C-alpha cells in the first residue's frame, strides 16, 4: 500500500516546465538587460526614490553603504544628503553605468 500512495502523490505534483524563450527585461532608460537570477530590479520611479530617502532618515554626518548600485538612480539622490556614499555591485557594467553619471 505504501508504494501505491507514493505513486499517487507523485502524479499529483505540478508538471515541470521547460525553459521559456523570452527576451530578458531591459532597463527603460539605458536598455541594459536585467538578470532575474540576480534579482535585479532597477528603480527609476522618482516617487519611490523620494520615499526611500525620507524613510531612511539620512543626515549629513552619515556614511551610506549601498549594495547593488544598479544604474545609480539612488546613488545620485544619496550624494547630496550623506557625508559619504559607498556603492558596490557584482556586475561591472552596473558599476560603469553609475560611474558615468
């Protein structure tokens, strides 16, 4: 009986899906392809950036460490507010994009 139950449970599992052949999402302003595997979500909504800055309560004496600088949208907003801003990203193309700004 135990073998039969296990077989029934396996047959009820969701079917596995093969890889999809979709084009990667791209950043609207730069056209850079985004990696879903790395969880890249580039923030370009100015209202969201403003709310993030207000919620963080950063003062002029604060040093900020930004992980995942992306295209530098948040970085550019942090620079006039914080004493020092340190950024890091695993992708050289994102670091290069931020440095260009």
